[in-house]
C-alpha cells in the first residue's frame, strides 16, 4: 500500500503475487522512478518486483527472471545489477522503453584474477562508470573474508582488485556518488577510487 507522506492517508494498494515472503524495499537511483521490492520466499525462491505509483494506481511488476535477485543498486539511467544465487554470474540489466528489463552484460568469476572465486554479497554502482563487487573462495567462504574488485559499469569487465591500507569488512556498500562504505568494528569508512 502507498500512504501520503504528509497525512498518512491511504493513497493506493495492490495485492502481491508473493503472499508469504520476507520483503526489502529499495529506492533506485532515480528519485521519480519505481521502487525495487525484493521478496525472498524460503531458502532459494526470490522474486524482484518494480513498484510504481501512478496517481491512485499502485502496480507491482515482476522484473527479470525468478530466483536471481536484483541487488537494488542502480545507476542514473536505472540499470540494475543481478547476482545469481550461487554467485556464478553477475549481470547488468537495462530498462526498455516499455519499462521492463533486459540483460545486456554478464561477467563470471573465471574473469577474476583470482581463481576458484564466486561473487558474494551486494555488488553496486560506485557511479555510472564503476561497479564494486565482492568475491570469495567458492568452497570455503567465511563471512569475514572477501576481495573487492572494480568493474566497468557498462561491459562488466574487471578493471582491477581494490587494495586497502588495512583490513575492511567483506561487504562494501556502493553509494552511487563515486564512493562506497566499509565497516570495521565500530568504525565506518568511506572510500573513493584514487586518481593517478
């Protein structure tokens, strides 16, 4: 359901196809665009929905394919990233003129400079040209260990491994403004790509 922010009154509502799920609602880069609703159902079932409000009509439209969640990170044109549940591929999806999404680029872990890796956690757009993606050992991944890679946002080609002056958290959070966050203990650090 959609509520008026100033009065709290109901504006519109719709019934979701995923009636029993854990939901996560995320704002995409365009403030006027749709919201991304992720619906996790059980251990392996995952549905991504685009939620739009047009006047008094609220719609939730499936985007992409079932079981591979979008990360919720988008660039300024609305492109989304999708990480397969097993970490075997990372794909970029662009919005079509009809408002649906189509896959336009893909990268697999064998393109990484470290062998035996899988993509993990939440890859995201640092800005319209750069993506940060975490990877970890496929057979022995521990939540406290991952390597961060910089990818080209258009082709998803690996541009290099990110090196830090001290250990950081495994899960980088891309902010879309040219920076990303990591946390260590009770400290949060904000990073940007160094210019030569």
